[in-house]
């Protein structure tokens, strides 16, 4: 019989969404999807084990990349302990794996054939004492699912994350010890890795070197590299002068609004569906980092990857990097992206000044809409051109936000952005506050005209707020406050079945 008592079903709120977002991010980070397709298989077993490790150690996975590294380390030790190895033997096995990883690295990341592997074992035995016979070591490592011998007789790590973890450990150890026979080689190799972060494998290795070492030289090396990227451009401020190319059309930029059937849950489901589709498409992408021959494309990819690597380091090492180091890396990474924006704006100016600047867009429109009226074609091309340009500005801010943002870095982010005091830093600060603290600082945003001195920047802020609102719960009272910013009040109201919370 149905009960007449009020429902006790708990309604989800933004604090719950923050936990969901943080958990989703830490799982994606641990799976290695920050820099590419991933380095750990997204099997339920791995995900559940990682979450269990998090609970058992009482350390948030998001604590440091070292957190990602600690999770991998915990997994590896857990696998080795299942082989009934003592702590002393585990240390020996870990050393063996680090040396094996360095040999794989020297072989261009490829598996070792039987001759190469036997040479590696001979060299290893000349430098280290084996705690078990080599055939026993191999048997236990294969049983632990760490390394394997393929059906073709080649030796390799079972999963990329194990390789990146151990090659990072090898370089960090050799770099820190000036008496290590591999010290000079490690310095050269690490420099090469950092200078070529456009290669996904190098991005992963750099992140794990940062996990295994506290050597400040690595921080300085990455910061100096970032400083050189798009150095011929000044970081975009997004003030009136910077965005002057938009001045003639900024009044035509559409004001954002949420659909009348606003539902954060449905919007999140749609976002996940689109993400799944993209992953399926990218699964069969055989793109090779070494195939980039265009100088601009190479610099562009290198800059994007460098920002991602810096973000991984500072977001996941808030407790072990000095505030000065975190501030340095955040500023340098932010400026890389803002210099990229300046480069883009210069390109937009050149195209806009060209008589045939949008002709290529007219051709694309004709391909999709062959019956379009000739007089309508240039109008549609201009709308598309400026719409894409404006979307790039927003995506650049979001790129900085999601690459570098973290709830653990809010104080540093606010200090840096407030010190800059530009429209760009204002957009960055408030976007990060929204997504990582679930905090829309309405009092500051209502005075945005004091900082945002042009319509383009103000519209960008409104779109960024709207993007956030689509995936979060906004009640009637706060909807009324946001409507004063230019976002329609009706579009922010919950759907009828969600009115009572």
C-alpha cells in the first residue's frame, strides 16, 4: 500500500555536483586522459581499485600528480605483494623495472627483441645483485601483469602507465644523483623531453618525472621553455584595444540564454554522450606526433601540451611545490595561452582586411547549402567568421581554466589575476571560481563593467556564466540576480518538476 508520508528522497545540489565533478576529473587524470587517449585501460576493475586505494590511504586522488603517481605506485606494489615478495625484494623488482624502462626508452619506446633483452639483463647483472634468478623475476612480473613476452618473442610493459611511471622514476633518480653513471645522460634526455612536449609520450614522461623528483631545475626548465613559446606576441589582455578587431560587429554577438526546459541532469547526460562519441572516434585515430612538419602547427601543439603538463604538475602538487614555484608556473602557462590568443587576433585582423578573407567560408557554405541566395552568401559567411572567432576567445579562457584550474590553487589564482587586473585575468579568475569552487561571485560580476571595458569581453563573460549554469542548479532567487547581468531570467528557472528543492 502506498505511503501518504512526504517523500524523503534527497535532492541533488551543487555541492553534490562538485563531488561528482572532482571524482570524474580525478578518474580521468588517473586514467591519463588529460594528455591524450589515456595510458590506463578504463576497466571497471582499475577504476574501482583506484577508488579503493584512495579510501584506504585517506588521500584524495586529486592531491597531486604525485597523487596519480602514488596511485600507480600503490597498484604496482599491490600486484607485487600478491606474488608473495618481501619489502626488500619489492625494492629490487622496482629497480629492475626502472632500468628496463630506460632500456625501452633508449629503444624509441619500442619493445625489446630477445637479443636486446638478453643484453639488458647482462648489463643489469653487472651492476646490480638479483634477489631472484632472472627466470623467477620474469615469471613473477608476468604473473603480476607488469611486463610480458609477446607471442613474437618481444619484451615490453603490459600497459603504458607502467612504462611512463618507471621511465619517469629512472630519469628522476639519475638526475638527482650527480654520482650516478647515467646523471649526464639523464640531464640531456630530460631536456630533450621537455623541449618536445608536443609528443604525447614526452608529456606523460615529464609528468612522472615531476612526481618522482623535487628537483627545482625541472620547474625552471619548463618555465623557461614556456616563456619562449609565441614570444613574439604579448599576452592578450582582452581589453578594448586588444579586441578592437571585434568593435564593428560586437553588437551583433548573440546574448546567451538557457533553454526553457533547463535541466542540469539532462545537459550533463548529453555532455557525457558527446564525450563518448568523441572517444569512439579518437579510438581509431592513428595520428603520429612525429608527422608534424609545419612549423606553426608544431609550435601550436607544443604550446598546448606544455600548458597541459604544467597544469598537471601544479594542480596535483599543491602541497609539495613552493607558492613561488606554483605562481611562476601558473603565470607562464597562462601567458602561453594568452600569447596564442594574440597570435590568433593578428590572424583575424589580416583575414578581415583581405578582400577575399571569407571566400573559403562561402565555399564551405555552398557545399552544405547549394540553394542559398547569392546575396545571402557573404552575410552568412561573415556571421560564421565572427561567430567562430568569438567562440575561439571563449574556448581559450576555458582551456586555461580546465588546464590550470584547481580548488587547491584558488589563492594563487586570485592573487595572480587580481595583480594583472585585465579583462582576460578577470575572465579567467571568475571561470575558475565557478567551476572549481562552484562559486558565482555575483557582487563582483554585477560590477564587471569597471574591468571589462568592451562589449566583446562582457559577452564572453556572460557566455562563460551560461555554460556553467547549464550544468548546475540555479534557484529563482539567484536567477533574478543573474538576469541583471543580461542572462534572461526565464531561461534560468528550473523546470516545473524541479521547482521545489
